[in-house]
């Protein structure tokens, strides 16, 4: 929670930072299309195991994920993006060995505002499908389920071609059932990424 509070405070200070960052050439052609990659830090990715009998438990594991994405700026305030992301978790608890791998494919919509032509805070929503592979000791299963996400962040235009992207995201990856244990998978993730902008 402390990390999230610090991130929100930094985001709210973006307009002030932008006033001294006003070097961008407004006459430069808009780079509507972009491709990029993001490194995700899973801050306590959660696997909520809720067996039909007995007490449930929530496994929490820190880890990393890697995503690649392609997007388009539809207007001066809206952009749309497709992202594919892999992450997972592993933890031993109550004499059981839990392993999970997740591959999500998301369609994200962002609402953004530029300040100084180069600093761009945003908020976004995403929906998609996640493939989840889970194993508890010798029991295993896999499934595909609906996934949704909400994110806030800031985009920095380092130059006319390269953007740096920082953000925090909550994502619900969906549910899987292993044996008789329904499991919900979600995570709060901090990420950093870079994008290359081009025009067609």
C-alpha cells in the first residue's frame, strides 16, 4: 500500500514537472502507432485457494512478468493497445507445493492527457483472456478464463521516437479448479516499459 501511495503522489505531480519539460516540437508529425515491451514486478500475486471442504488460504508470491504490446493513438486523448503477458508464481505452504503459470492476452484502452508535449499521465481499463496452468503437488489442471485490468501511470516522450512508460496495474486473471479446489488468481503489478513510435 505504501508503494502505491508513493506512486500516486508522483503521478499527481506530473503537471508541475511538465512545465520545465516543454521542449517538444508540436509541429512534429504525430507517431500514431507504436510497439513496445514491459517488465512487470508482481507485488504479492495472489492465488486464492478455496477448497469445498476445510479452510481456504491465499498464497502470495513476488515475481516478475514480461509483456509485449502494440498500440495506436486513436485521438489526442484515447489510445488502444493489445498486450500479451507471461508471469507466474511458486510457493510451498501447509506441506503442499503450489505452481502457477499465466499467459494473458489483453485489449487495453487508455485515457491520457499530455502536458508540455512530452509528459502524459493516463488511466486505463483492459479486458481479455488468460490461460492459467496450475499444479498442487501431483494434481494439475489448465484453463482459459476472462481477465480484466485497471491501471494508472505516466508516459514520458524521451524523443520523437522513444517513450518510457511507468505504471501500476491491478489484474484479475481468472479462475482455475485443481482437484476440488477453486482458485482465483489476481495481482497488483508495477511495471516499466519502452515503446518505439512510428507512422504508416
